[in-house]
């Protein structure tokens, strides 16, 4: 007999129109599978916040990142529902590590402007439709596996980095389309 780690009720619940800001805190074993968000609720992970997932689950709302934030997936799967997004505010920096991202399409993870940075440690990125990265910069620190049968459009004007010994692995059925607004070979830099 298998028991769920969480009860039948939600452990993290937000009312309609509510907002919460997490700052300088470690959220260990965050119950992604046992969280519910009211209509119009706003969740912000702010500077020095470390979020560690405690379960596979589905993101059904928009999470905002403001400041330097780390999301350690603990090798869990985070599925993006129709309304699920992660949005980086100007100047924000988000590290995603030990994580499977599923349902990636459109602009599910995006930067509000070019001053934000999304970094990836060990991440499996599963697309089910085309995805576009249009603002900010990407940093690949370890292994980024692009899976699916659609296109990842890289079209930001900012320089992005693939670190020494990092890997961008592209599934044979997936496409990585390098399409910055101006042609410049230094938009993707390796070895930093």
C-alpha cells in the first residue's frame, strides 16, 4: 500500500487576489503537488530565496522572481499548466537545478527585460510546442537537455554563456534556432 506524502487538503493555499513575497528564506520540500492559488493571486520569490521542491507537481499560476533566487528541483518534475509561468522581473537572476521542466512552450519562463538572467544547472527541458526566449540572458552551468519535437527560438540580443564542461544536448527531433535580432557570433559565448 502506498501513501501520499501530503494529505488530501492543500498545504499551501492562497485566496483570490492574495499576494505573498518570500525573501531571504529557504523553502525546503515546497509542496508543488499540494499547492493551490486563488484567482489573481501573486507569488513572488525575492532576493536570497532558495526554493527546494518536495514533490512532482504542476504549476498553475505565475511565479515572479525578483532578486537572486535558486530553485532546486531535487530531481522532481515541474509541469507547466496553461496558466503556469515563471517571470523574471528586471535585474532578477534565477538558477534552476536538478529539475525536469515539462510542458515548456510559448514564453513559460521569461525575462521582463534584458537585465535578467536564467541559469541552468542539470535540467531536462521537455517542450510540447515551440518556445521563445526573447529577453535577458541564459547561462548553462552543467547539462541542459532539450527534448521534444518542436523549436526552441533563442532570439535575445543579450550574450549568453555555455560554461566550461557544460553541455547543451539537443534531442534529434528538437530544434534549437539561433535567431538574435542582429547577427553577432558573440551572442553565445563558451568557456566562462
